């Protein structure tokens, strides 16, 4: 389906070529073959006006690509990078024994959001060709027995910091997705997940009051990104106590922030932006007018002209390197964070054109990198692509806010 040999042969020659993407109104300095892959990942037929461009819709064929990436790894046990504390010889076991539900996809958190990807695509395209295989894969993993073992593992000695907050936040995203899906299998899987869900929430409720300072990095331990997923979950689940704890934590950590050091980004192994992650969180907790004012003080770098020069796209120097491949995911997460910021600003805000241009640049660069050629990126980039293309963070926040308002008016 993809000409990987062509991409390999031309990547070095094209890596520094500055191109005008046929799908974007702004120049993008990325490999030429990655631009070609965007057309394969997205709709095969897109109408583009001479003076204007439109973002291709996310359709069933595009979803198939990402579904297959997840199906290829959710039960692929090796290679596997476990985060496992050994208390004795009894703790020496293969991943399928330690965490039987989430033992594939290279590491625990990638397995979790690989399963989320399948649920998300099934909800979005219930009759797609991949739906039967996706349902079978979920049924195999998310059994009551497997998830009981997962809960026992999480509560085990020496595991207080296991997958905290990144993996646990994605787990709650999976729980929220299943809670929102009116489907018999989803109801069963949601019930099966309840022991692990409760263990994760309790772990985070214990941890957040003790966290004295936010973790401001571009990888798994970032506080802002984790809090965003937690808040979306809490509002969907109707857990007002947890939602208040998360919202209060966000304000405690970030409300007084000004003049973010955006020029220091990205670090060489980032897949999340510390600055944009913080802004994407704060738009969830502040009213529109307050957020617009806060953003002006926090990120004064955003211009009022339609260009993306203020935040260039990132380029991974080696997509086969597990850490350097992170930069491909950074483009995807930046795109959805920027969309989240846009969604919370007034329609007349003068920063909107620059934000939209930057969304477009990062979206196209990020999606072009999701080829599956290298397992180092293929085992997780699909989840990031689906989170972006289905607008999960925006849709999730809006739905959660509306549900919370109807329940109590306190969000």
C-alpha cells in the first residue's frame, strides 16, 4: 500500500528541501516523500480550490491504516520495554504474565492507547472492514480475568509510580471512551475495566495533593498533558470530586504562569510540548474570556498574522530510533493542542489565523510520518494520529462540559 523503498531512497536527498505542501497553505520543511504519504493516509480524492485549501476529511480508508497499526501490535509481546520493579525472584515473568491485558505494543502505555485507538475507531466507523478484527482483539484483551490481574499488578509493592501519570491517564481515556459508547460489548468491557479504573483513580487522587511542582518536560512525565486527560475522564464519568482535584491542581500549577519559554522547545526527544500542553489544559478549566487573557500573557509569541513561522514543525533525524522518533509524534500532539487552544478562543480573536496556519503545518507533517515503516514509531503514532483526526480532545471536552453542566452546573 505504501512505497517504503521509494521513501527510503529519497529521504536523505529530500530531508532539507523546503516544499509547498499540496494540502497546506504554508511552506513545510519536511521530506518530500512524507508529503506524498499524506495523500495516502487521508482521502484519495480531495477537492482543492485554486486560492484556498481544505483539510481532507478523515474517512474509513484513513481509519483502516491506523487500525491496522494497532492490530499489528496490541498482542505483539516482543520487543517489550517493561517498567517493572522486582521485589523477589517471584516477580520475574514475561509481560503476558505480569500485565495480561496490556502486554503488547512495546510498553504498557502504548498498549493501553492502542486499545483506545481500536475503541475510538469502532465508535467512529462501526461498519468498517476492520471492525470485526478490532472487536476480536478487544475481546481477547479486555476480559474480566485479565483486568483483575492488571489491577492486582498496579496495587503491588513498589509500584506507586507505575505509569504515573501518562499511562494511567491514557487508561482513563480508554475507560471514558467505553463509557460513552452505547454498545453491548463496550458495556461488558467497561464493567471488566472497573477494578483497574478504580485503582488508577485512587492512585492519582493520592498522588496529586502531594505533587508540589508540575513536571514540565516533553515526555511521559509531563503534568499538564496527564491532567488534561484526567479532567476529560472525570467529567465524562461524573466524578466531581476527582474533576475538582484535577482542575484545582491545574490552577495551582499554571494559573500564574507568564511568558512561556517557547524558544527552548523542542528538546531532542519531545513528543509533547510543555508550553502548548499547559495551554491546552488551561482552556479546559478557564472560561473563554479568562482563557483568552491568560493565553496572551502566557504565550505572547503568537502573532496576529496568518503564518506558522513562530512555531516550525519538527523533523525526526532517525525515525528508527525509539527516542528520536518522538519528534514525529510531537507534530501530531502540537496540532491537536493548537486546535484545542483555537476551540476555546473567541471567533474574532486576532490570533486565530496564525494558530490555524500552525495547526495545518503540524497536522500535515505529523500525519505524513505515520507510515508504520519502523516499529519504534509505528506502535504508538497511530494513536496520536487518531486522537488528532477525530478531534477527541475537543469533542471530549465539549461533551464532558455539557454533561457536567447538566448534572450540577459546577464545571
